[in-house]
C-alpha cells in the first residue's frame, strides 16, 4: 500500500511541476481528488481491506488526501495571485491620457441662414411649402408666364431630363403648385435647391433659393416694400434700408430688383458694395395677372406679391464670405467657424 501511496505522490509532483494556470491545476486536481480520481478510487477499495487493518489504512489514506489537498490549495493560491496580478496589469488604465473626443457637428452656414430666414418670415405669418426638385416644364416655366420660345427662358440655362421633365431652375415653380391647391389668402415661403447649367467663380450648378408668395385682396407693392424693410432689418441689422429698382421677370408685373443698404459701410460706399452703397439681394414683384388667372385665381379680386432670393448670396453677405465655392466644398476648417 505504501508503495501505491508513494507512487501517487510522485505522480502528483510530476503532474504539477510545470503547471502555469489555475485552470489546468484544477483539471489535474480532479484526476486525483475527483469522484473517480486516483485517491478516491483507493478509498473505495477500503471495503476489501480486512477490518483490523482498516483504521491504520484509513489514517494513511487520509493523510495522503490531506497532503494532496494542501499541496493543490497552496499551488492554486499562488497561481491565482499571479493571474490576478497579470489581469490587473493588462487592464491598467492610464488616467492621465487625454480622453477620446468625438468631434461634434455644426450647422452648415446655408442651413443657418435658411433657419434664420424661415424664422423671420414665420414671425410674419408665412407658412413653409417645399416643392419638388424635379419639375414639369409647365410649373417651372409655362405657368410662370414663360411659354416655350419665350426669350426669358434664356435667362436660366436649364438641365432637361426629358421633353417634359427638368431640374427646377427656380423655386418660383412652387408658387404655382400652391396657388393651384389653395385659395387666397395665401402666404407661403418656399426654400429649396435649384439647378442651372452654370459654373464659374460666382455661380454653382446647384444652389438654394428662398421664395415667398402673398396673395389676398388689396395687396400692393407697398406691402412688399414694408415686408422687405422688416426682413432686411432682422437679417442685416436695424439701420439697414431697402430700395426697389425696376426690373423684368415674366411672372411679375411690375418687377423689381431689391437692394439693401450696405451693412459694411452704412451706405457710404466700400469694396463690398463696389462703391455704390447698395447691395442687390433679391428679385420680386406683383404677381402677373396671367399667372393668377392660370391658377384659377381672379386677378380682378385678388392681387399678390412674390419674391425670390439666393440663399448662398444672403449667407455670403451676412457672414462676409467672399467665395461662394466655400459653401460647397465641405472644408471643415471653414465650416468650424460657424460653430455656435
Ligand atoms: N425666380 C427668380 C430667379 O430665379 C427670382 C424671382 C424674381 C422670384 C421675382 C420671384 C419674383 O418670386 O417675384 O431669378
């Protein structure tokens, strides 16, 4: 028996000699102390031992089991300590490192201006209507008193998708959609992208416009002027004035071009206003009676005014941007400057 015990002790010493993880140790432990382990098997064999030898045998076996348990216990403690130390080392966090920051976004200057314009006009009672970017020739031109062959079609270089469909060249197309559906009083604002085959230092094939339309009984050019004064003061500053110059658009009669007094020099004349003291900001006019008629609105009862402005132009004037291309290039060094 003693031989067997010695053999088991030797086997245990051999098995744990190179063990490096508490997990492997646990597996080895089971081979000896588990239910079917070698020591447990020996203990089961006690049944076959003559009764008078059992007490002494029992003592020896218990001693073996205790020795084994202690050996494994001590080893396990040592391995666990090493493993824990390694885990802590692996998980060590350097709290002095700078944190990882996610750069937060900001509104594009165009969006800022659109939001500001919408809020100024909403304050005057305008509702927002957004028309489609792909339009019929009818809404973009014909219904706006610009039939085929009309020379005013040359004012805008159009991207045609087919004989009938085109990328809208002006948000004015939305006016017709609104007047067809709604009867006066009408007071809408229509922001959106427009497209023209035009690309140079001051033109982009895609840009944004903001259209306005008011139709009701007794609307006059004075109402337009009053509203424009209010708009100019809110967007460009309290002391800014507006002036109307005669112009031509097929869908308005009379038509005007609207200037604001230069907010840079206060009207004295500077580089921004090219020495004139005035800066052109939008086109406008009284809705042409043919246009009203075409939409089923009686021009002898109702009158209206309309206006349309280039959003990029307003953004450039307001923020002092001298190159329109910057508004389309997504250069974060430029865009960062508009972070609120
Ligand atoms: N649609 C014109 C353009 O793109 C701008 C414009 C002028 C709009 C006069 C209007 C208006 O509503 O009344 O050049």
